[in-house]
C-alpha cells in the first residue's frame, strides 16, 4: 500500500460487512485511523479485529444511522476520544425490491430513514469538525440506480437519487471551506447481501440466479467490494484533491445499457 491516507481520521458507516468492511480495511492499510460505525456489535468487532491483526488502527462505535440522537452522540464520543474526523464515508444502506404499486408506505419510510436521513445525520454531525479544521472529505455511496431506471427498485432508486443530489449540494456549499464531497455509483457488487437475497428468494436455483445477476453487467460479472474500496481510497486521498461534486460510476458497464 502507498499509505495515501496517512494521518487521516476516517469514519465509515456500515463497516461491519461487504463494501463498508472492504473500505475500512483498505483505509487502515493506507494509514488512516478508522472509526467503524455500526449497529451490529459482532460485525463491527470482526472488522476491527481484522484491521488490528493486520497492524492498522480501528475503533468501534455502535450507532443507528437512522436515529439523529444516536449519530450525534456517536460523533461526539469519537471527537472527545480521538478528535474530529476529517474523512467520512456514508456507506450504510438497505435495499428493497418492488415497484410503486407493491411498495408500501412502511417500505418507503424504512428506506428513507436509513438511506437518506442516515446520510444527512452523519454529514451534519461530521461537517462542523471539518469546517473547524478547514479541510475534509465526504464520500457517499449512491448507486447506478441514481442515474438509470432499474426494474423493481422504486424506493431504493428514490433514496439513492437523493444521495446523489445531497452530494452535489454539500459539495457546492462547502467548497470554500476546503471540504470535498463526491459519491460513488456502484452497480451490482458481490457481497453477503447478494448471497442472502438469492438464497431467500430463489431456493434451489442459487447457481443459475447468480449467473443471471452476474451477466447483467456487460463486463460479465459482479463487482468486488475491494474494487469499490480502491476507488474510494483514491477519492478520499490527496491524489483526488481536484475532485468534488461528482458522481463516479463503477458498474461493470451497466450505464452502457441505457
């Protein structure tokens, strides 16, 4: 590793598994002190243990990103213990399958609480410390669904579209404070969530469905969490110091289909 994040203090939400865990591990390997923000204590400890075993620095703070008070308290505790963060990755999110007719009000509220308000809560809690430092980087995990129409992803697409536009707004409002804000728009990435989704919804057809989901990407496969982490590392490093207010596709060519 190039230690591109040396002396950085990074908070990563949903870092207990999947993309968030890959980003946390990569950031630590690149020299950052990593704050793991999770609601699952066991998952958070798995990530922390892996990082420390590899010689990195990581700390866990349990929080529910959908709860404003929980997030505010979490960032206050981190600041009191180790100082304000200068890098924030809003990775925590949940999914939903359904069109406008099958999506219930409860579905909408559940996704909005985590995917939209969760991003807002964390940015609001972290950005004051960044302003005080005169620098900072925010990276939000949006989705290819922010930009293109995907079947049966009505509520999910709504939330990820909001993540993209929040990114643009924060980038514009805080550029004069030395704060950069970008978002990633991944396509389908092979995580434990995908495996669980297939097992639950396609029992006995797991292999066939995995191949179908992989083939949707023109490149012929799903992405890997480590690939998302590589782009996240670049965008949060000084190598990307001229990048702000942008949405970066990392989707195996999905946008070529639209």
